C-alpha cells in the first residue's frame, strides 16, 4: 500500500512541478503559453506553416483595422469577395461589419499585449468593456465576440 501511495505522490508532484529543462520563470505561465501555442489556437488564427501566433495576430489586426479606412474597406475581411455583388449589401450591413471588426481588432490587440497572461475569453470581455465606455453597445458580452471569431 505504501508503495502505491508513494507512486501517487510522485505522479502528483510531477504534475505540479515542471520538468527540469523548463526555465523556472516560465513554469507559472505554462498552461497559458501552451494555450496560445495549441493546435486549436493555431487553427483559430489560421496559422500558416512557419508562422507564429504573434505574426498571425499582427496580420489579422492589420486587416481588421483597415475596414474603417473607407466605405468599401469592409471588403478586406469578407471571404470569397469575388463572388460578392456589393450592391446587395446594405449600408447597415457594411456598418455592422465595420463594428464587428472594431471589437475583434481590439480583442486581438489585447490578446497580443497580454499573450502570456490572458486567455481568449478575457481578451473579448475586456474589449466589450472598453468599447462600452466609448459608447459602443453592439456586443453585450465576450461570448458574442467569440462567436464572431
């Protein structure tokens, strides 16, 4: 019995203590670093071969920010834009795309700035709060932004 208890303690302590090859300064952030580098995040950020999550974030932030540069700049974030008849899109739909881009761009900026400290939900929650302070009320909570992205 005592050998089983000893094995259980050893297994538990190995889960709590990082492997010796991991720098001690990184160990408290290991779950978050792994979160941002996970295959799911790489897919979420449409990571191309040889690119980092940070590079993908920067590219997507640029694209989202560009939507407010002109009345037709929203086209930068629409997939299959070649098949789109711009006359079929109302001014309200264009405006909504630009507003969504504003929320998503801020959430991604927050993700970049706090990459080793915050997870996706916290970035989206903070974006909603910050934009609400500026009078934007298109997203009521972080789940809305997470559905958009």
